[in-house]
C-alpha cells in the first residue's frame, strides 16, 4: 500500500508489520492453522489491553450461551441503554475476553451503562448457523431482561456480518430490532459473488492482488463457515437480504481493505431504499483499525465517532481527519 504522508507513525508501523506477514499468510493452505494464528494474535492484543477504571465484568450463561456482561459504573452512565457487541475473527477465532477492554472503553466513552458480549459458537466447533443461532438466543434474552431499555447493536468484521444477519432474523420473527447499529470493517457478503475488483487497492492484510485475496478468504473462511448451506443465504451474506427494514446504521471501514466493497454496496442499496445509513471510508489505515484506538490517532478519532453514534445517535465526523475520510450518507 502506498502510504499516505498524513498517516500517523503508529498506522505506518502496523501497516508495515502487516505487509511483512502477507507472504506467509497467503501461502497458508490449512484453514485451521490460519485460525490458530488469528487466535494467537487476538490473545496477544488482549494482554496488551487494560480495562478502564469504573467498569466491571460478570460471566453468565444466557440461553445456553456464555456471555460477558460489562457494567459501566460511571456517574454519567445512561442506565436506560444496553449494548449487544458481536466480536470479529472471521467466524473462526476471537472471544468476549479478547474484546473486554475495548467494549468497556466503548461503554465509558458513549455513556452506555452495560454491554453484553456473547461467546458465540465458532465454526471450528460448528459452522453456520450455530454462531448466529447463539446470537439470536442472546438477543431474545436481552429483550426479556432489558426490554424497557434502548437496545443498541455493534460488531466488527465478522461480528458486523452477524449484526446485520441478526437484524434479518429478527425481522423474519417480527421481533424488536435495535435502535441503531454500528459496524467496523464489516464482512457483509461471504458469498463473494460480486467481485467489483479494484486492482489499485492494496489490502494491508492480504496484499495487492484482490482476486487472490478474495480466493484466499473464500478457502480459509467463507466456505468453511457456510459449510453445506447456500452462501447467498441472507443470514450468511446479509448484504443480499432485504435492507429496507434495517435500523439506522453507521459504518467505518478502510479504503485499503477488501471489505470496503461491502460497505459501499450497503450504502448504494441504502440510498436506493431510503434506509438511514452513514459510511465513512478512511484512507491511510487498515481493516478494523478502530481496535487500535488506545494508541493510534486515527483509531481514537474513529472510536469517538462510533461512541457518539451509539450513545447519542449523532454522526460526529472527526474534523481533524476530514481530508482522509470519504463520507457517504443515506438518504441523500
């Protein structure tokens, strides 16, 4: 990736590290080995993270699903708000514990009083629909326990996929939807049916050959996740479902990631349907860069914007990075 001269030193360092890892990553042939690498990386990030003061975590089993419940005890916490956060990891790795500090900081910054973070079933144990079924069960429990609250939904990468898939499932069951949704670098179409290749884009994780990157994603993640099911099922590829009944959605992604296409397609359909949607495409960053919010200026700015959206329903684009954000909105 040609580096933006305005990139922070941290963004440049992480991008360089990712480029150094590309060769070994793309040479991998065994999905389970790739998943184990992802697990080690997320575990390392967890060790480098710290819970903010004033937040606690409880462990529960909700409708058979392990859930971490994070409580924000700040004086300004809005006790009428509850967040469901769905972690990323390609449906294959990641855990509530890995995201504990991130979600706690999100609660503090946004003023949300509590968050539920489920350890949904990963595809190494059971492929689709096991993970989504877990998420649906947790959402139903959340409705029963905090139905009087404003319920919010957020997810990153594969967790972004599960967030929109959950909305489709709730619409089909005629159950209550969240008030609004936040997605970071979501993977919304694992069917990989629409290539829309952009050879000028270099993915910091997956290199400059987008066709090769998409093929790798299909072999390592998409096919194992869908298993025997049609990958064009909207519960697998939620971008292919009915988007007219979605709650308001705010998306942040990188201009230098394969999944940017999914966010742009979401916006295109939202504009056609009149669905409320906001997409910020950042240059000079990488997939899911918001996870580096404690140390990276771009991540901190994106984190503040995500917090304003979840906590207050406000789209506050960071003025200090205006020249690096392509801002899209629906309705036009």
